[in-house]
C-alpha cells in the first residue's frame, strides 16, 4: 500500500503492463497435481487479469504465454498448453468483442499447431478493429530472435536500396520489431519469485519498472494485481535524468 505522504503524488496507471506468468508447475506440485492443472488454473488467472486490466483502462496488456524455449518441454505438456490456448481463444471471442479488446500476438506464431494458428489468426482478424484495449499474447516468443530478425530485415532493406546503414537509429530500428506500433511496457510483472527477464521483450524493457512477486501465477488475482499497480504508481521514473530534471519537466509541461 502507498504511504499516506505519497498519495498526492501517485503516478498514473501504466499504459502498458507486460507479465511473465510463472509458477504454474510449482502451484500444481504443491497440491500434488499434474503440471497441466497449474496451467489450467493459470488460464483462469489470464481471464481475471484481462478483465481487471480492461476495467482499469490499461491500454496494452502483454502476456508471456509460451516462449521459444518452452517447445523443449515434454510433448504432453506442450500439447496441453496448446489445447488451453485453443480453448481460451474459442471461449473468449465473444468477451473480446463485447469489451472491444483487440487480440494480437508476437513471436513465431507459424510454429504453432495448424489448428491453433488458424484460430489465432481468425481471432486477430475478427478483433482487429477493437480499440479499447490491446491484449498481446507472446507465443513461441524470444526477445533475442525478435531483435535478430529485425536486424535481418533491416539489412535486407539496405540490400534492396530502400534504406541506408546510416538510417539505423533506435526509432527506425524499433519499427522492425514485432511490437513496432506498441509503446514499451511501463511495468513488467513476474510471478513466482524468479528475478530474470527470461528472453522477454529485451529491447522494449530498457526502462520498464520491474515488479516481482513470490505469488505463483494461478494465485495471482485482482488484489495481487492492484498491489503491483499501486507499487508502480509510487515509483519515480527518471529515464536516466535527475529527480530535479523530472520535476522541472513535469512543472513546465503543466504550465
Ligand atoms: C510458466 O509456468 C507458465 C507457462 C510456461 C505457460 C503459461 C500458460 C498459461 C498461463 C495458460 C495458458 C495461456 C493462455 C493465454 C490461455 P511454469 O510451468 O514454468 O511453472 P514452474 O516454473 O513452476 O514449473
């Protein structure tokens, strides 16, 4: 909870929240259940956190649902995760349309099983004009490959004579990333206590605030989410500047 003296200076809610959903397996193990039960409960948490984000008017929510490295998990677990994703897309379309939520994906989605891939593309198409919120699923996603692929495409543009090496700067390079038109995450939440990014949004996370909770993803609920958001709102984001510069910038933009 924010301290009383901080309340008057609370920052606005983050525009973009990204979440590393971790701890499904451990949640299940604690209950002597198969890992898939943890993922199933995790899918329910996805639904709750999307609902709360929409209520709070968080404009972008990115969820790390399946990393490139996750393909090396046991076949049965990968299949279960794919089935859960399929089920989620099937069940949630109506809600996404109702709440005007656009579903997007980042990652090598062509690697998904055909059936899941088709439904994902169809859901993205059907929700494409929704403008209240973007729900971005990171699927078969890896930050390093996203960056390398962007570099490869940039080089290709140069070879074709459409761009020159001197055109490369942070702003032009980011348009080659899959998140091209999406602002960087203001807040990255990681559940289950690990303190690393695990190849998630490596370029985009440069100035993101990090919030790590020991709560396992299946137990991460509205209250836990609000706690993370309140913690973020009490922080000062300086982007490498001094506190005084930030204050000056805030007061001059107010006048
Ligand atoms: C990490 O927990 C979680 C995943 C690899 C998958 C996340 C998937 C879901 C929450 C459900 C399906 C998603 C959607 C969008 C419907 P872990 O298995 O690595 O946990 P552990 O570290 O405790 O083993």
